[in-house]
C-alpha cells in the first residue's frame, strides 16, 4: 500500500489480502489474526487508491454492530464517511433490495416485516385451518422446520416430497399456505428477507444485471457462517464481475445446527476457480501455550482447509487442566481461580466462564454468589428467572403454602390445561366472595359448586387440585428433588416442554438442573427431609431471583455458552464441563460431521483466551439430582500431557476414592483398522441425553442407587452435622430410602434423613 495509507503496520499476509486486485479472493482468517483490520483496510484502499466509488461497494456482515463498526473504521481511514456504500447484515440488505423490487414477489414497497410473535400468530392460524394439533406440535417447532427449509432454499414442493417425520408432514401442510397468506397481508417474515431477494435475482435477469453492475466489489465477513440462501445471494450478485472477497475461518464454523454450511468456505474455488487464497495465521491475542493447544485440538478434524496459528506475543503460563470431584467442586475451584486472577491485579471483567449448555450456568452462579464475585450472564436469563424454573417454583410454593394465590395463578397454567385467564378470573371472583384462597375455590369448582364452568374445566381442576393435595401430603416425608420430579411427570409439564421442539428440550435441561439444585439443598441440610427443607429451598431460590442486575459497565465476570462467546476475547478464560456426553454432546458420537463441529466449538473456546486458560472436567456430575460418573472429553485424549499444568482440586486430592459407578457407563472404544481412539455411543445413555427413536424417562434409573449403604434398626451411626445416634426406623428403597435417627444430642433429637444425601457412617464405639 502507498505511503498515504492509514494502515502502515499490516503484516505480509494482511497486506496481500488488502492489496489484492480484481477477481475472487478468499481470506482464511485464524482467530485473533486481524480480519476486521483487513476488511476495513481493503475497502479504504478500493476507495482511496483504486478510485472505486463508495456506492459501488457492497459489504455484508452478520450483526448490525459489526456493520456499524466497519463503517466507522472505514470512515476514520478515509477521513470522511463512505456515503453511498451499502454495508449491513444479509437481512438488512435483503430488506433494502426487497423494498425496491417488492412488486416482483407480490408485495408493495410498504410491506410489513413480521417479527417472531407475528409469524407464530400466522403459523397458529394455519395449523388450526389444517387441523394440526398445537398440543401435539408446538407452533415454534413447526416454524423452526419451515425456517430451516427456507434458509436451505427448499421450496414447498421439494419439502412435501422429503417430509418423512410426523413433524415434517405437519409442517408441510402449513408451509404450503404460508407464502400466499403472507402475500395477502403484504408482509414478510425474517426468513423471507433472505429467500425473496434470492428469488428476485434468480427470476429477474434485469434486476440481477443492474445489481451486479452497480456493486463492482462485494465483500463478506464470517463467510463460514453463511447458509444456502446467503451463499446464493452472494453468488448471484458477484457472479458477473467476480470481484468478491470473502473472509472467514472454517475452523470456527459452529452454526451448522442453524443452517450454516461449512462447504461454502471449503468449496469456494468450486464457484470461483481463479480465486486467490490468503491465510492469516499470525495471532495477536493468545500466548504460545494456548495456541499450541488450539492447533493440536483442531488438527484432528478432517474437513478443514488447514492452517497453523502462530503467536506474536511471548511468555504466558501453561494451560491448566483442572480435575474436579464433581460439578459443585468444579464451580467452586473456578471461582477460586478467578479470585486469584483478581488478586494478581486484573479486573473481574477480563475473566469469562464458558460452558457448552446454558443449563450449566446454575452451579457457577451459586459458586460466584458464595464468594461474592459479581457476574453477568450473556445470551441467557439468570437460572432462577427462566420461565420453566419460575413455573416449577410456583408449584412448590403452592405445595408449601396453599394460600399463595399468585403461585396458584402460575401453576394452574404450567402446563396449559384449558384453564385460561378468563376461568381464573371467574375463580378469583368466587374466592373473594367466599373469603377463601384460589386453591380452595378450585376444589369446590371441581365438585361442581361454582357456576359457569363446563365439565371439561371442572375435570382439569379436579386433576390439578388432587395432585397439589397429594404433593402437600408427601412434602413432610419427601425430599424437594423428588417432589419436583413428581410435579414434572404427573402434571404433564415434561410432555408440554417436549412438544415445544428443540427449545423445549433445552428448557427440560434447566428443569433437570432445578432438580439437581433441590438435591444439593438436601445435601447441605445433611439429608434431613420434611417441610423445613422445602421452605429453605424456596427461600434460597427467592433470594436468588431478587438479586440486582449489574450495569453494563460493572466489573463483573462474564458467563456464557461457547456459541455466545464467538468473536469475544478475555485475559482469563475457563472452559468447563469437558466430558464426553456434555462437550462433545452425546448425539455427536453418532455423526462425524457433528463431532467435527463440536471440536471446532472447543477450538473457538480455547482461542477466546489471551493469557490464562483453564480447562476443567469433573469425575461426577449431578443430573436429575443424582451423581453420574463422567470421563474426560475425548477431544483432549491423545494430546501430550506435558503441555498442561495438571491440577486437582483440594477436595479431589483429599478424597480417598470417588463414589464407585453404580453400573457401567461411558463411551466404549470401537476397534478400527488402525486401532485409533474412536468413541461410540454410550453403552447406557443417561436420561439427560435424548436418543433417536426413544423418548428418555425424566427420572434417572433407580439402579443408580443400588450401591448405597444399608442400615438396620438399632444400629449406631454418625452424621457429620448432627453427631452420633441410633437408628429407630428404616423405610423406602433405592434413592428414596430413609432412616429415622435418635441423636444423642437432646437439642437435635429425632431426625428423618434420606440415606443418599445424609452421608451417614457406622459408628464403632
């Protein structure tokens, strides 16, 4: 670049990309290699040195924020705003193109863009029209199917031909009517902002030629994340002059589950045979140790172009590989490490905790609160604020306190049972006149003592109140986690969540975490059961939800999923839950492409770290309130252990042995021709891992408790919290086995304990 350039410090590879002339260009930009700098410098050079007018440039990004930053940086480089340049997201540019050519697809320029709620409203009405049950298929699930088809440019006829599953066949009926309905309303969905512009460009040569001649240069960021519709849009606009420059990293392609197609970047030369390929491999973010690990991890993938990140900074610690006893131990150890990071003069805001699923946040939230570490969740709602958690807490509140009318209002509609707001208000009027709680008036209504309710609603109220009463009777002798399992199963809540499709399954993971949280409360209480633990649990949950939200500039640790962390960087990063079945997810072992995407996800997580990186895993993890054995992720096996600083938590070092696995569980090694380490599906998949062709039970297998110690009446035992005592009674079996103990300390007296959580040992006196 000439001496007047505002970018005098480009490295050779960056300079080659910036100074590339006409013709297709693929920039394979590794993590932390300065891709944004290259894009903005290239645009500035096209305008300042090659005489390209701003209005002849089309730059596409994936977020409005990225588009704004790019325009600002180009403006700074040029000394003036690049007026006339089209820069924005695919959806934004699609909306602009559609506005100018709306009549080509049966709209006017005043068309309305429907948001998700508007689109779901249309979907629901079409489901009713075609008699597709909203109880059997959630409108969101139907919309998800259609959205995936649209983004893959699969039209109605092809979709109908390919539909095999009941969900797909139901979606096909709605898909058939969706476009005519939207056209009649002069409206488009968010997906239509991609699909309709492609249709216009395909079907109308005059529009395609006009755009291709106007936009002499097309630049695309994050090309590895493009789906079929986005790819086709770029190909059609740039197909004539072929001055297309795309920037991306195939090793950071982690959105296949939402339609992104890694083949777009892997096969770029297929559509542009004369393409120049430039690799940006110098990393300006991470230490050598972190990059060595990232390179070693991603090298195992077959479907990649290949590159090696090279550090530009020296020094730095080894990557820590932290081994914990269980997930609570893991969370507490990570919190300790963050405190140490802070003591070394860093800010909390330069630290991040990453996990594979949002459900994992709960343990880390509690560990942070315990040590008074400020934190914020990104891309997720705080655990106790999530809809499904608040629904089940309402059930527990009603069981604990039958006079809690607010809890009744929420629980009666979780799940939906035909008792809507109108029916609840009718009950509220009757309750106010009778001076009784809503639960009591619901009992009376179930017996036909309240006018205005049809038989179906009376039956629903009878089922609901009977379940609440049965749970209340059981509460004095049942642990909170078991109460929750009863609610989820007997109320139909699990079935309702599953009907919501992928989002519902994610919510079900949070439900399981709530069960685990309740089990931990029993552990903290020494295994004691009765109303007091239920009250204790509800009090703790209520105090959690009342925490003040932190401001955007607060000095706080960031916690989020790895997907959410893409594009961000921190001095300190903890990548947690690195166990087979969790990271990678269990379903990945059935599909090589999915397994490779999971490995890319780990690569993304590792390369978020600049100076300090901790990878953690736990020997046991609580699911459904039970401790299940785990094994370290296969992604780290086979690597040279000398590159890690192996660490074990204090609790793990002080534990003589971990609880023995109750039954064989794990990923068995599948022999191959070269005997390479290849792991197959789990021998006995846990309840938290959906398997094709089977709906897993919400309750964990009772066999998981078969190794619990057994006690007999009259036996002397010792409890870490209550001291020594004598067993007066033994009841129940498996995970529900309980003992009644008369403790020697008169102030403690008789306690009823769950054996699984009490930690009782035989006293030898």
